[in-house]
C-alpha cells in the first residue's frame, strides 16, 4: 500500500463519517460537495462531526481516493470505514431511508 493509500485508509477508518470533497463543510467548492453536506444535515448529522478532506488541497489524495474506492468522482462518503458513494447515491439512499439507517448503525 502506498503512503497516500495508507493516509486515506487511516482517514476512512479513523472517523465515524469521512467525506472526501471539494472545499469543506462550511464552504463547499462544488455543487455536488455542497449537496453531500446538505444530505448529511438532512440525516441529522452535525457537519462539525464529519471528517471532511478537501481534495483540492492535496493532489495525491485527490487522485488516490479514486483508486482507493475504485470510484471516479468526488465527493465520496465513508461511514464506519465503508464506502457509501457519491452525492447521487447519497441522495437515493437518503430518499429511501437507507442512508439514515447506515449512519445510525441500524440494520
């Protein structure tokens, strides 16, 4: 595992909710990242409790996260170390109630 992959792995596994995004929770720098934060808020998650990683600050992380998850786009949400998906998947899961269950640890 490369240093970058190791760093990503530690971020993903070291926090309850990790969101790789453009910008941060207070100042998203793309519409999809902003939508991801809004979906988490709608699920009752305080954005201050989310570990956000601004991929615009680190080119290695920006490319590495795509390889780590085998997912080509950002944002990317991880809950309890598990890859959930991007903002479209988050929205689908939110609308079905599944995302709230994953975040709250319900089956």
